[in-house]
C-alpha cells in the first residue's frame, strides 16, 4: 500500500478573477476562484497499461462497484449482460494494490466479490476471480439503493486508504425503501466516500441519481443505451485511478462584519456548496470539494461586506486549501469537519473590495463572473422549463426553455444547445424564440435534465 507523503500531493494554485471596485455604500463582492492541481495524478494513464502500476505508483485507494440487479435489469436481457461487461472492464482498469469490492443491489445489498465483509486487493488473480464472480449476477428483486450505499460504506471504511470511492449503476426508481431511508443512508455516507452515479435506460429518476452524486461529491450521467456502459465505466475508473488526494476543502476566511453569501462550484458543473460549510475557527468556514487529481475547477464566491466610503479598501475574503492531517483513517466530514487537524496546501487567493466614485469602474462586470452567473442561470432555466413541461404549462415551459437556448447560445455552450434542440424547435437562438416539440424522446429529455448543470470554461 502506498504511503501518503507531501510529494504525492499535487501542487495546488489559486487564481482570483473579480472586479474589486464598489460604489460608495456598496456591499456585495463577487469573485471567480480557479483552483488548479498539477503534478500529481495522471488521469487516464491507466488506460494504456492498467496492470503495470505498482502499489507505490499511486495513492492507496478503495473502490466499491454497486450494480443494480433488480428484476427490471432483465428487460431487455442484454441490459444485465452489458452491466456485467462494464463492471468487468472497470475491474480491469484498477491498478495493482487498489482495494475493491463488487456489490449486487436489489431490495437488499449482497457482496458479490470478495465476500465476508472484506475488500480484495487488485492483482491479476483477484481481477480474474472478480470477473468470474460477475457471471453469477442475475436480475431479480426490487430496488433499495440506501442498502447498497450502507454496505459500500462498511466495506470502504474497513481499509486504511486515502481515496474511497463508489460507482453506482441503477436502471430503476428506488421503490423498495422510503425517500427518508435513502436520505438517512446518504447522510451516513457524506464525507466518508465519494460516488459517481449512472442511470441506464430511461426508467430511473433523474433527481434521485443526481441527488446521490451531488451529496457524495461525484458525477451523474445517463447511459441511455446499455451498450455504452463499458466505455462509460472504463472512463469513470480511469478518472478514479487518477485521483491523488482526498478530502480537499476550500477554506474561506472573512473579516469582521463580512459574511459569505454563497459559494458555488461553477465548472466543470454547477454545484452549490453554501449549505455544506462547517465552521473552522473565527470567521472561517470549510467547504468540501472531494478528491483531486490533475484538474482545474472554478468556484463563484459572493461575499457581503460592511458598507464604506469612497477611497476605503479592505480584504473581503481569503481562500486557501486544506486537507486532513491524519492519513489512512476515517475522518468524519473530512477536512471540513471543523474538528480534525488539517494541513494547508500552500496556495491561497485574496478577494478585495475597493470603494470608488468612478461609475465606469464600479459598474463593470468581470467577464468570468458574468460568464458563470449565466451558466448557473442556464442550468436553472433548463430544470424549471422541464418541470413546467411535465406539469403541462406550455407557455411557462416555452419561456424558460427559450431563455435557456438564448443563454446557451450567448455563452458558447454548444453541447447544451444541441441537447435543447432535441426538446424545442429553435426559431431564433439569439432572442430565445422557440417552440416546444410535440414529441420528445424520453432519453433526450432525461439527458438534458441530467446534464443541465454541466458548464463550459470561460476563456481567461
């Protein structure tokens, strides 16, 4: 098992983009904080030679693969076969030394491999054993995802590792436990492991699957055609194998009289972190960001400051990055628990406020702030438009989805624009003039809803 050391942590940098000028008495400061990690993980490197990794060439990690085995996975029968093949491909992508387990999920959770409440350690032998065990997966029973997550939590927490991650596949709605049971299971798992969730086919609930991924700081997506599962599972596992450090938190300090209005991740997707703050000292709060490899993410920080006179200036916020000091043991809530000792990763960014009577300076909107404010509005417009469409409010849905088309066009979000064009007929993208399509494929509508929060980076 690899030992965690300072050299294994990527180098983090923090860049701040803002217009620091406020009019006299102005109180709201917006900034885009770009966090970049380099020199650590090599996401995707496992694809060329996944078995050539020695345990010392990556951080210690544990992965639980949760595969839906409910009765609906037999319709069509190829769905279960594709799920088995995809899980086998993901197992092949594990590097040597990674702990792993396969869970079969129905109205209960079953250990498929290795069993006995244990995790296997990936090598040529255990990979083959796991793939042989997958042959026994068959469809039958109900769906209670909370039981799958609880079993994954028990298994993952049994290993003294840095990275704990789950991959969850479902094709149906969580009908054999209450929403409250699922929420309790998610609450139990928050901060203990991250999880990517996938819905296969079109009979699952988008809000359920995206809610699981959001709570556990993972990704969510649709695989409408089960034949696409193998490629998707391989990509997911490659990304997991590229993670180098877990439990990274954004630490935000504000001066006396200033408060954080919100903190949202805005790239590569929109995720509101405001409600996840844990206090970490006087005027300081930690916001969890999950696991990192070589990657870059953008965050929108909005701070309310005390009003001041022209000519005054102040430091509105200081943003830094922290990880738990303890390694290889469970950290309740991770770096953001507010109780555990943490280590600062060195990088920090400063958000300033300067009061001026220069109207041009104080009214200018920073391009990065404007771009991501639009991206957040785009995601909201899509979600609201689809809800109104389902409710039969044609005029309301047309207005919201028209606004979404207009924003996607203005922001250069071509992928979202293509998805919108499958739900509405675009008359004029610039003005947002659209007509709802009379018939929409369910897979197209679900894809738009699932991917509504994906954003495009602003050109710095």
